[in-house]
């Protein structure tokens, strides 16, 4: 059963998703929400100050205006509503849940692709297509890492799928079979 906090986060995230659909403004909404989230993460004192509500309402409005200057109206509204309902400390959780709901609604699968050596753009395209085919995702957003311990090959990991074609794993399986 979800906690009260999880329910609140879910409500705000779903409302923001609905706003993005209604306004057809996902591009600006995503970009602006990420920027505000980065600022909030970089300045934990800001969250503490706004969550404790120890400053005047005028100062709060001034801070929020500076924080969301030029941002999509949906981001501005979210920040104001969170503050007015004493939930500003949930901003990061709401933003993360919104990103997850957006990706889910768009059929986007996030994957980390780890290779033994750096891969070029052509190889990246082939790896992303292969993962897309295996996962059934409409779109793949990949981040790349290099891990020389893999020896050769690649490993592709999303939240729900692991495709491990590394030589390190093949050697480990062979070793386990031989040693019983």
C-alpha cells in the first residue's frame, strides 16, 4: 500500500503529465523541470528554507519567481502549488515521478549500455536498435559507459531488462559449468 507521501507525489506528477498533454508542451515542460530540479538539488538550503516556511510570503514569492523565471507555466504552477500546500520538499520526487510517467506514456525505455571499449556513433545506433527490438520500446534513451573489465562485448541494462553479451559473463558461466 502506498504511503501518503507516495500518493501526493503521484497526484502531482499525474497532474503535471495531464497538463503537458493538454498544452502539448512536453518539450519545454521537460527541459524547464530539469533545470529547476538541478537548481533545487544544487541548493539544498533553498528546499530547507521554503519547506520550513520561515520567511515571509513576499520573500517566498520572490524566490519562486527567480527560481522559475522563464520556465513553462506548468513548472511555475507546480512550484507554487507545492509551496502553498507545504509540500515543496517533495519537488524532486514529483519531478522524478513525472519523468518516469512521461517515459512510460511515450514508450521510452532508458538503458545503460556498457562496453569494454568506446563505441562510435554507428555502433551506438546499432546497439540502440538491437535493444529497442528486444525490449519492444518505441524509443530508446541510452547512456554509455566503458568498463574494461568486460574484456569484450556489451551489457545493456534498463529497469526491467538485462542483455549481457560480455566476454566476462561468458567466461564466468563457462567457469561455473566446468567447476560444477
